[in-house]
C-alpha cells in the first residue's frame, strides 16, 4: 500500500507541466499597449530618453501586434504577428519595406518592458500605457 501511495504521488507531480504555465504567464504579461520611453545604441552610451509617443507597440491576445512610429508629419503604422517563449520575442511584420523579422530578448519589471535585439547592444525600453495614440 505504501508503494502504491508513492507511485500515485509521483504520477501527480509528473503530470504538472510547469514550463507551459510559465510561457503562458510570460505571453499574457506583454499584452496591451507599450510606449517607448528610452533607446540604447550601445552599452557604453546607456539608455537615452525619447519624446512621448515616438514609438508604440500593441500586443493582442490573438498573436498580432500593431506598431505606430513617428510624429505627426512622418508616421508609420503597420501590423504583424508576435510569438513569445520564455524571454524570447519574435516580431514579424511588413511595414511597406518587405517582410521583417526581429528576434528580441525582453524583460518585464512592473509596467516597464525592456528589449534588446539578438546579437546586438541596441534596445528599446517601454512603459505600459492605457492612452490611445493620436497618429
């Protein structure tokens, strides 16, 4: 009877898929609209602040995203798809210049999302926003 209890308990623990839960939590946490607040060209220069609404990205639960970039005179709006797994984020879109795919490492702290492009020092820092863009 003791062996049966141990085997049953072991099967219960093995049936839990914690890695899948972590990915779902990670993906859900980036949903919504994010406004870029800083950029980084190199590590030595560090993060530089940007004007408001220079670059905004919105992640939808259906795996699509919308990018709004620029100012009132020169703006770019485009859509595409996104996939997140752990701290890896892949954005694919066609903003009128052919299909583009960005591979990004991202992190979240409260309402701040930071991403750095694969094999690069360049990155962007965003804050979660509830404001709609005026593009």
